[in-house]
């Protein structure tokens, strides 16, 4: 657990033109110490190791006019995102045996999870923490956003979707500092791409706010690949209203459901496990099949219900959301979390077959839901 608390982390953030206290940054986030011994591809990072690059990025950010114009709260978000943007390179480095080339595949997504855990332990407010982690998860996207992706996403789609997840002004600022804080061939090509990314966001009127949509159903359908225009409402077929719970075990989901929706039917993997007489981790396929059958019956009847499970990763949520939306359900994700000490204490008190050690292993898959995943997403941070 972090010795640094959130107020201490905030104290790491210099004013515009200031100098970062790199020693204090390493003390606050010990994983960054590995950055000094983590190599990078010399073609794209001729400056050397990851920590050398990170320090250069911070200095470029602090010297920028855009950073100077930010409110303090935004300075905190973008500075900490810059500090932690490559935090997972140490654990994702691979070297090609044939060529010797160095790569760090998946470091952005993994870095967002590593940063989330560290900032959670420091007591960062949920909204601020997620603003930082979402920037880390997509920090390289402006480099390539104007190219049609391998998934066929257009630049317009990329910008519109990202605007619902992050502040594109801060994202472009981070990407520019990331590019200026390195030694590589033809950096101006990428800097030009970042500037075009800014211009497209401005054209879409989503540079500092989410792109406007006719309604929530149109937005969700668009983000899931429907051929619709943001400005024209898509008809919503009748279906169930489903509350999809999300959060680590012992985060208070059962209590929340009992308090706020005591009369709604509940689909629960824990209940299915109990009904089948299985311990946590045993025959999970059978447990899932049992719960999904219950959900399908409710969806066919257009009945409202709660789907109560951890839904901790994007991959696990997608299975539930795909099923619900295939039946035209209106879906709200309700995300809950507790501080680490409270979470572990609550889990120990529960009549559960999930030990705390297993619970903590689940943190490595901890992806907080994005606003683009459902018709509505509600976030609650317990204290």
C-alpha cells in the first residue's frame, strides 16, 4: 500500500515552468524505479531508458503554454498521466530474438491498471483517478487517429468516441509532450498528426466536451458500430431495463441492490453458485450457464432486473452487455468501489469462498467501465 496519500501526490504537481521533483515522484510511485533500467527501441527512443524519456516528457509538458493555461485540477490530471504514462513498460518489454528490436505491447492498457491501483491506494478521488487512467490507456492514439484503424474505425468515429472518455485537449497535450520528450526520426510528422487530431476534434465540437448525440440510445448504438448519425435519433425497440452491477467482490453491490431495488429480480453468479452447491472458482462454466439462462428468461419477458456480478474487466462486461442489448434492453451500469482496507475487511467478514489473496489478484484485471459502454454509467466511491 502507498505511503503517499492523495494530498502528497497532488504536491508532486509543479506549476507551469516549474521543475518536477523526480526523487519524490519515484518515492510516491516505486514501480517507476524500474523505468531507469527498462530499455526502449533505439530507433524511436534514442534518448535511452524509460525514465529518461519520462523526465523529458514532464519537462516538455511543464514548459508548454497549454499547460500554463490550465486550471490547477487539469494540471494535476495531465501531469500525473504524463508521469505514469509508461509505468507498465517495465512489465511488458519484449525483445525480438532475431532482430533485437525492443517493444512494449499493451503497455498503455496495462499502465492504466497499474496507475489505477497506485492512485486507489493513495486515496485519489474516483473521477480524478479515472481521468488520469483513461489518458494513460489511450495516450498514443493521437499519433495515429487520422488513419483508419485495423478495425475499420474512421477518424471521426475515433474522435467522437474518445471525447466521451477523456478530455481531448488534455489527451493532445499529453501526446505532444510524449513526442517532444524523445529523440526519434521525423518527429514533426507525428506532431502534425496531433495538430490535425486537435482540428478534427474542434470541427466535431468535442475538443473539451463529449460529442453531442441525439440521445443516449443513439450514442450507445453508434459506439457499438451501428450505421447512425449522431444528430438523428435511432428508434429504441422495447425491452427490459437492466441494472448491471460492477465492482470488486465485497464492494457493496448486494447492499446497494437491497437498499435501492429490493423488489427487482436479481441474476447473480454468487446465487447461482449457491444454488448449484459450488465454491468460488469451481465449474464456473456451469455457474455462468445457469445465470445466463435466468437472464434470458427475464429479457424475453421484457422484465426489469439486476445483473449482479463483478464485471471487473471490459471483456467480462462485454459478454453481459452484448446479451442484454441483443434483446433491446436499456442498460445502466452501476459501479461501486471501496478503499483497500475496507474491501479486505468486508471480504473477510463475508460467508464467501473467495480469500483475500484471490481477491487482490483480481486487481490485475481491474478496468472501470467507460461512459461509452451502456446507456448510462453511475460511479460511486465509498469512504
